[in-house]
């Protein structure tokens, strides 16, 4: 892809990956904990969705809604007093959808030790207009080798999402034709 990439459907100029990349940081408190005393996974998921939504809105230049969350992985527990950094960027764009990759890092708020990756996720957002209908998004322009790798991996995930959706639809149609009710 070049810096002048444009969507074939809409003549929208491309935007570099760095144009919408963002980091959301939050100190975890007792109100964020689960019954085990660590930060509730749902709290982390909300931060992930918030950061990804900001990136999707920035990249698309307007409202974007969460269509799916893939592969939310929790690598380490997050504790009260951790400063959590949620880093997000657009990895891939389609006509009206975007995949946003998110890395979650945590560090003690009062220590100068390096942050540790504690989670990651991939989310798909759809850009919408004022009526909630899909609208075109600018193509993302990968800038670094890492961005290019993420773009290629996102294309693979998209292919898998579409194949899974198609296989499930076919299974349901076959079961309905055989007289099974869901």
C-alpha cells in the first residue's frame, strides 16, 4: 500500500496507521475488582472497547459501533493499584468496517518498573451515519513492517470470521430443512 491509497469504492484518501492510534490509561481501584480480589475481566473489556471505539471513530471521521470482539486474551491478572494502558490501532479496513487491534499493559502506579502485557483483543467496528446505516471508511495505510504484518494478519482473521459465519448459517439451514427447531 502507498501513502496515497484510496478505497476503490469511494475515492476516500487513505489514512496512516499512526493518525488514529491511541492509548487510554486508567488506575484500577477496589470498585474494579471481582470476587477473587483482582480486576474484573469485564472492566478490562470495557476499557478495550472504549479505546478501540475512539480509534475507530478517529479513523473513520465519525461514529463507529462495535460489531464484534475476537480473541480477547487475558495473559496476567490485573490488581488494584495497577496503572493499565490500553493501546489501540486500526489494523485493517474494508468498505465500512475496521479491525482494531488492542494491547493491554499494566504497571504498578507507584513503581518505575516496565509495564507488562496482560491482555490483547481484536475488535471489528462498523462506521455508521446519522441514521445508523453503514458509511464508507478511509483505507488504512500501514507505515511500518509491524503495521504491514498486522494488516496481513487482520485479513486472515476476516477470512476466518466470514467462513465461520457462512458455515454456521449453512448448518442452521440444513438442520431446519431436516425439521430440527433451534
